[in-house]
């Protein structure tokens, strides 16, 4: 009998899992989605200028031969449209339970009991797949006075589309990838824009280009061309960007490229100095954008680097004085290291994931957790990338989970052995030592204690190899049910 599978989340991860189950003829699954539409991060992040800085020919499923992208780096509506297209094409949408938030999942010895918010209904499943991702809960900063602000304020991932920025004085707090994309658009409308930067980021150009209808036709009909283009982008990222993050041959090249971009786009040497990071490139996520620096050079945009002291009813107060604004945009990132929170996940013998992960989240291959049988994670701990497409990683994880299912059907619950987890941790620690993320910078990749819980410290080719087949030595399968 086909296993009953609960999938939590309908972003790139949850949809991929559902589609592969459909393709395998397994229709006994339910996707739980707390929002009213699918798309995960591509539904939530609708700020002006939102898009992906990885070309969509690669930032898309390998099995879906999609040739409708209108540009190399499409914006959010097109990416969301792509996910909706996939959900409809593979008949996944009818199995998504919208507006249904999973609050609690408890393993009762053989099954997962999944409880949802609202009526608190509980349903039983054989398998639990977590597709909530790493960047789904906005992080608002803890600045005194935020509640007293009399203007309009919101987080970049909760954009207030009813609020017209035309002619307003706007503050954007933060200058990461989200801020870099929205700042040029906000600058076009605002009377004046203040960008509050705590730490400068390394920025490299985004060589965007439109795909004319003829190009799209060629990509569609010339045999092998789309696949070759995708493969080329993948190989390029793997062979040039990955070595920069692992402090290999291209480290200097990345720095040179970023400094060159800064020099080309920011003529004012004083502004350039304030935008130059003092930590190695890649330690924080490198911003890939060609509109951010020109926006900062506009006369109606000011870069503020003084420390923010408090938010007042009228604006933002820094150590150097007050900035009166009508609107504050918090582009302050996400609660990235608290995987799966606030959901309560209870495994074997009543152990909670929250307690098990008190020292930082971890999972074997980023997928399986000892003590939590038949539970699998997508885009879990140590599987984020700073150099390539996360969709590639998700597909590796889904392949791995699909390969676990027949073992589960043959026996009882499948669970990763603690020894396999310990060996995996050792391997990660050794690999992590050569990565640039440990250098002197703060980032969303690590916990407050400095442990990198989010990123994969190897080439993605290695990850694909390691996840291809669930090793018998790593997993324990209980006897036949
Ligand atoms: P982020 O990279 O975590 O950036 C948050 C920003 O807010 C940082 O500049 C941070 O400064 C600042 N900040 C936080 N708290 C602050 C405070 N109390 N006072 C002043 N500044 C504060 O978040 P994000 O820009 O939303 O991006 C998160 C990730 O999403 C990215 O790294 C990327 O992986 C992904 N993303 C991808 C794309 C894409 O095109 N693929 C686009 C957007 C986002 P510090 O640096 O000093 O901490």
C-alpha cells in the first residue's frame, strides 16, 4: 500500500516532493499550506524589484522543460507563475490544503499525528516531509521605540502594497539582497530615501538580459540547447564561485570583481569607502545586483552609517541625530537558524526537535534526524548555498526521500542512526573549517554562538553523490509491520 505522506509547505521544496510523488503514481499525499496560495518565499516576497539573482534556467526544476522565461533573471511574478504552472501541470494543486497551518506533529511509534491550527484536527500519516525552508519567518529588529512610530512600517517580506511611497520620506533598514533589490525601486518613487547600513556588503554585477521571442523559440526547439545552457550556468557557478567561498583559487578574483563593480558604479570616493566591507567576500551572502550602487549615488538617496539608537514617533534616531521619515521598511532578514519553529515536532519517546536542536539545528545530509523516524527535511540544516541554485539541492533531497520510501514499505519506520549523524557532523565540521563563513562577520548562516547551521560546505556535485542512495549502514529500518 502506498504510504500516506504529509508535506508541509508548498514552496519550491514541498511542490517538488509532491510532483515526484505524483510522477511515481503515489497520490496518497497531502500538502499543508498555511497561506491561501502556493509559492513559499516567492509568494511572500513581493516587494518592488523582488527577483532571483540566480538565472531561472537553473533556478527551476530540471525535469520541467520550461522555456517561457522572458529574461535571464526574472522577477517574482514570473517565478511565482512558474510554480503555479508546475503545480497545475502535475495536478498537485488539488492536493494542497490551503489556509491550514500545521501546529504540531507527533510520532506515536508507527505514524505521525499531524495537528493543524484552528479546529486542531489531527490526522495520521506514515511519512512527514518538512518543506518550510530556511527563510520563511521575517525577523524584525529589536530597536527601542519601534511600536511608537506614527508612520507606516513593514518588513520587506510583508510588503504593504496599499501604501503609496510617492512623495514620501522613506527609511530602509538593512542592505542585504532584499534591500539591494528594492532600494532602486523605492528611490524612484520616494521624495527622499535613507538607507541605514550597519555593515557593508560585497556586491557583484547581475548581467541581466531579456530573452526575445526568437531566443525563446530557439531554446525551445533546438535539441539539447536549453539543457546545455542550464548545465553551463551550473558548471560556471560550481567551478568559479564555489572555490571563492572555500578560499580556493578564485577568492582574489571575487574580491577584484566586487571592488571593480564598486569603482565602476560609485564615482564618489567617500561613498565608496563607506561601502567597502572589511571582511572577506562570501563571509556574508554576496549581493548580486547592478541597480543598488547607482541608486545610492542619487541625490535623493542618502546612505546612513551611524548607529541606530531608537525609532521615534517621527522617524529614526541615530548617534548623529534624527531622520524624519513617513515610512520605514525593515529589510532585516529572517529567523533563519530556528528551523521549523514555531511548529512543535515530537519524535520517538517524546523528544522534541526544539530540545534536540538547542545547540543548533542539524540533520544527516540535512534530511534526516535521529529519533524522528519517517521524517524528512527539505532545504534543512546545512543545505543552503552561497553560490548555486537551491533548487538543485532540493531535487537531490527529494530523490533521496523517494529512494527511502520502498524500504519503509518493506519494513517499519526508517530512521537515521545516531552514529551516522555523528560521523556526518564530524565531516561537516572538517569541511566547514576551510569555508569563508567562519571569518569575522555576522550572518544569517550562523547561530548566535557562531555555529554555521545553514550552509552546505562542499561542492553541490558532492552533495548529489552523497544523497543519491540512502546508505543501508546509515538508516535503521524496523521489522515488517
Ligand atoms: P539579510 O541578508 O539577513 O540582511 C538583513 C539586513 O538587515 C542586513 O543588512 C543587516 O545588517 C540588517 N539588519 C538586521 N538587523 C538590523 C538592525 N537591528 N539594525 C540595522 N540593520 C540591521 O536579509 P535579506 O536581505 O532579506 O536576505 C536574506 C537572504 O535571502 C539572502 O542572503 C539570500 O540568500 C536570500 N535572498 C535571495 C535573493 C535572490 O535574488 N536570490 C533575493 C533576496 C533575498 P548586518 O549585515 O549588519 O547584520
